[in-house]
C-alpha cells in the first residue's frame, strides 16, 4: 500500500498511528507530497488536493484520514479501534469529528497568522481560537472517561494534542488543560505514538 503524506500533518499521523497499532507500518510505502508546490502529484488521486491518500494493494484510492483509518481498522484490525456497529461506534466517531474539527480550527489560525500582519483578521483568529479552546476544554473534562484500551477517538485526540503546541506556540504545554497533557504524555510511551511523533 502507498500512503501519500506530509511529515507534519496530524491527519497523516492518525493514519500512521493506526498502521502501527495493527502492525502495518512496514507495509506502507510513504510518498511525500507538497500539496502547495506539487498539486499535480495529489490532485489526480484526490480532486481536493489534500492528504493523506491511500492507494491500496488493489490499486483503489481512499481518502481522507477518517476513511483511511476506518479502512485499516476494518480490513486489518478486526474493528479493534472502532466497533463495526452499536452505540460505542457512534460515540467514538463523534469524538473523532470533534478532534478533527479542533485540528481544522487550529490550522486556520496558523494559516491566518502566516499572512502579512496588515491582512490578518483578529476577529477570524479569535473565532477559530474559541473553537480550539472549547474543544480542548471538552476533552479535558472527558479524558478521565477514556477507555484504557486505545480506540479511534483517542488516536484522533492524540494527533490533535500532539500537533497544536507545535503550531500554536501560545498553547505550548497545554497550561489550561493539565489532565489532557498528562494523558497525552502517557500515550506517547506507546510505540504507535512514539514512532509517529511530529518533528519540526
């Protein structure tokens, strides 16, 4: 299988965590793609020009991260991280959506702050930061209820929590969310988290 990726993408990290959890990391051929300067390398596979994209052994194309993660878990992991049906499945998927939305908002803040100062909108930045803070606050309150067995929600939360301090330096160390940071630090001892740690 081929995974078209970018090294710092938290969405790619989710896929790689799942791959490590299911012993698939060595089966993934990683192809680095710069979606901004090399759109021709990704657009034929995903019209949105976004990563990650998985090319299966059968040549089928799957995107993006929630779909790829579920594919790997269903086809190779016997639904260990995400139940095939039942209430728990929908609970986990809802938390995955929240974690992904947290990442989406954090990325929008980063992109806005990368614009020339005179072109930045503080109103837009504050709107997105509000989403980031509310999502982190929700996970801070819920982290004690996380299962001792890793699930897809925890994969998504871990990828988000691991990424945010790298790109939003004012949140480095997660000072307002100590329980969430302690949980992430503990998860970082897992081989799947440790081997996919983002590095600037």
